[in-house]
C-alpha cells in the first residue's frame, strides 16, 4: 500500500494532522495504521527519553546512529508488515527529520547514507512554519522544552527542512510543502487532498 509521511519542526502540527488524516481515511473506508518517529519500539523509547533530558546528552554521531537504528527497526517491526497487509501507513516523521535536525553539508550526506535502506515514502507533506510560531504553539500547549527546542536551532531546522525538501524533490521523491501557519482545518483539507491524489 502507501506510506504517507508528515514532517515539520516542533509545533508544526504533524501529530494533529496525522490524527486528522487517519480519521478522514478511515471515514473513506480505508485500513489505516498511524505511527511515529522516534518509534514506540525499544530504541525509539530510549530516544524519546533522551530528547526529554532523562539521560546524559550524547554526541551528534551517536544520536544520528540511534535515529537510523530506530528507523530500521521501525520499518521492519511495524511499517513493512502493515504495508504488506494493504494498509495505508501514516508516519509522524521519517528520515527527513534526521536530515533536517542533524544534517548540514557533509553531515547530511552521511545521514543520507545511514538511512539508505529506509523506504522512500509515497508522499511526504512538509508543514512549513516559522520557528516563532512553533515556539508559541508549544508554549500554549504546555509542552516542556526538549533537546532541540531552542529558538535559534529551530530556525536553522526550518531552513534545513526547506533545503531537504528541494533536494529530495530533485531526486524524484514526492514532497509537497504546505503552509502550516494556517487554520488547522484548512491544513487538514490540503493534506487530505494531496493524499487522495496518491491513493
């Protein structure tokens, strides 16, 4: 079946839109499996604890390796079996996050190599927002700060996401950039329209 990925900086609305998309596709009568990265597998759980500051910080190389390992485990344990059953898989983040959060220049090329065996999504939807918008949304939601939430870093990540989207599109991946600053319902309508085209 199809792998649909939602991407964006923290506060872009990927989780909200993944939930909305799942509900809309189920209403269409489709079998849907919604998942996320870091995954709910053993490596993903460790990563979530690290992002929340529950473990001593590790260097960027170790973090990149852990994210790639979690993705490989996630793919084999959860995503590929669901696709094999004919299910539409919606993932809240995929390798685009590693490329945007951890990669620039030579580092990005290395991260691309680490993730070379990861399945390419059939469609990636990048919810594009400014770092300030993301920070305000996280604050309004009462979300505690995580490892990558510093404002200047989020500005760099937002720029990286746009670069990654352009690079992957040029390489033949289907990546659509949506204005994530808009009303949740308006974004949800656009997300569903793009997904229906692919399905």
